[in-house]
C-alpha cells in the first residue's frame, strides 16, 4: 500500500467521525503563514481547532505574491485581521541559495525556474523581512502581523521583534 492509499484510508475512517462543516470565516479572525515543514504541527502547537484560522504554507513560509493574494482574500472576503508568521530552525531553505537552487532545478529538468526560491541564512532576519513585506503591501486591510521562529528540537516558539 502506497502513502496516498494510507491517507485515503485514514480519510475514510475520519469521515465516519466527521463533526460537520464549519463557517468559512475563521472564528479567531487570524491567518497563519508558515513553512511547509512536516515537523511543525501547526494546529496542535498553536492551540487551533478546525475553523479557527486560515493556514497558508509554502517552502520557508516566505511572503510571495501568492501569499499576499491569499492574505488579501482572507482579509477582504473572509474577515481575518491578524497575521502570524511561523518560520523554524533547521529550514531547508537555509541549506541553499537562490542561484544554486535554480542551477539544481535546471540541471535536473532543463528549465530554470522564473521565480526565486527565496532562500535565507537567518530565520529571524527572514521573519523580519516577511513582516516588512506584509506591512508594505497596499492590498491588505490590516497589517497587524507578528513573527515567530519555531524550534524543531524543543517545540517552542520565540517571537521576533
């Protein structure tokens, strides 16, 4: 049995216990932008339940044009007003740089990506950059943003100022 088969079987079991749908608007009016790293169980570590928050995940949790698009929908259509950024220690994007990554992809596929991977060296510095990009976005109703870094070894968040 492949991994996707296991996931589909787990969904079948979960659907039997499904409590029903929630309102599309997040109850806590918050959007979380986080890295896609599988070591971060966002709902458990942030005390969230289904329906509490929008969760936007990508490599590095970096602020891209598509993240701004999603936050804009989240705020204008669905009423969120706060944004929490969650980066983490030992991120895969800290192990490369934009040019090396583009070279790697080009060698493997014959095509160079038209977008930057947005690699970084220091998670705290990248959180600050992400907060700056949100605060400067002309599309958001609220720029109430706080940034954190999750320690994958301890499970603790520290806030970045």
